[in-house]
C-alpha cells in the first residue's frame, strides 16, 4: 500500500513540475530574448529549476538559464553549477 501511495505522490509531483516548467520556460525566453539582468528573478528561476531536477525535469532549461546568468554574475552562476552537479551526481 505504501508503494502505491508513494507512486501516486511521485506522479502528482512530476505532473506539477511539468506544469511549472511550462511557465519557467516562458520566463527564461523573456529574460534571454530581452537581455534582462534581474539577478533576483534569474536566481529565483534557477532555484525552482533545481527543485525540478529532483523530479528528473528541467535539465536543459537549467543549463540554458545558468549559461546566460554566467554572463551577468559568474560567481553566482558557478554556485548554481555546483548545486546542479550535486543533484545530478546523487
């Protein structure tokens, strides 16, 4: 019974993550296409993408946004890259 409930929870989380990813992609497009430099906004999206990575989602989006962020704040981008590596290597 626990396995069945756990599977249901995982499916719900992945579904919510996929839905969230749709909006995140739109934000990434806007940031990059308009050359926006709001570190707070970018870091907020990177944080959300790190959460998505635990569900196996958003890797391409994370890499794209963090690569863009490196042109704005290399040091903070490096922090996010290390965080990404820790999640992916688990």
